[in-house]
C-alpha cells in the first residue's frame, strides 16, 4: 500500500496509482530471466538501464517473466495495458473532473513507477499507435523524462525506474517506428517451453491437478508446438482446469479421455483434436 498517494510536481498535485500484486512464479527458461535482469543493470555511474522488449506468441508468459524479474529485485511493479485506443495522455496524466470546476490529475501506472522508482510493464506495447509511442521517446533515451501537455509539467524518472515492454508476435499489431524500435533494446524472445518446463508450469498453476491430466495436457501442448501451432501454456492451463472441474462435477464417474477431449474442444475448438495424445 502506498504511503503517499499524492506528489506535487512543479506545483501540480499528481494522484498516484497502486502497484500490482500478482501471485505468479516464473518456471524454466532461466536464460530469458538472466537477459532481462542484465538489461536493467547499471554497471557504472555513466551507464543507464536499458528498456528491453519481450517478444513471443500470446500466452507464453512474457508478463509473468517481467513481473517475476521485478519481484526478484524487490521492487514495486506497475502494469499498463496498451491497446489500439491508448492515447498519449493515458500513458502519463489523465485529468478527472472533481467537484465544481476542479480537475484532479491522475498519474498512470507507468508514470507512478517513474516517480517511485518502480518497474513498469507496458503490456502488449505494439498494439499502440506511433503517436502514443512518441510521447515516451524522451523517457526511453538518456533524457529519461516525459512531458505532460495535459498537466503542463515535465517529469523526470527516478534513478531506480526500470521499464520493459511485452509484445505479441501476431498480426493484430502496429509496426514500431524505427526511433522507438532502437530505444527498446534488447529484444528478448520467449519461446515455447520444453516438456519438463511446460509440465512444471502446469503444476505450478494447478497444484491440485491430477497427474494424469497434467501429463496428458503437456503432451497435447508439445505436439501442438511441434506443428508450429499457436496454442500456449495458457491454453493448457484452461484445458486442465476445465477437465478437472468436469471430473469433479461428475463425481469422478466420467470417462477420463472423453472429459479431456471435451475440455480441448470447448477451449480451442474441434481442430485442436488432431493434437490430442492417442495413449
């Protein structure tokens, strides 16, 4: 919980956002974690932290990785969801009418992280337009500040502030402008996990799950990955969770394979049955 919900910048009171508290654990892919933490390091008084971007298919755990890395550093984490409708002022300061003829200036999660020395996760950043990215350009280079036209103030980032952008590798996104692309470095690619890692992720998220279900779903996902299908561990978690609920709803009397086929169909559709294990 924040002790000071309001800070004053150049005479303008800013109401801060709350940090995000998630119950997540990063399992496997230690190299991706190592690279992200290294990018945030400052190794000399003249050095600056980098602003990495995590790239991968939806559901491979990009946000989980970013959050877990921030928590390893013991820092507050602020997640900002980007969309095609995100405006520059949404990223910085939003004016809210408070009472008669009064404005309350509300800092975004990203701006709050800047002020408090937290870590900002800009989720699905390549869904934003160039106009919105342009407002962050000075934050992402050695200037490390933003300017809010709405509030008429310039805000400098705390020395401990770090940022990472997650980006989905799919078609429903904008291409990053080159001047932003060069500021969001390095690119860290999150691949599909190996079988033992995928099983461990399922087990971490469904500790109550039946071993037979978890192994079945892991095999399903691995076959889908081999065929370059876009199904992810998030889909697997949903399949295993639904199958577990179906079995409990039937008091354990349902056919195991039939229940799992139903869970696959209702989660991903009939076309996913081609990857259902035969055993």
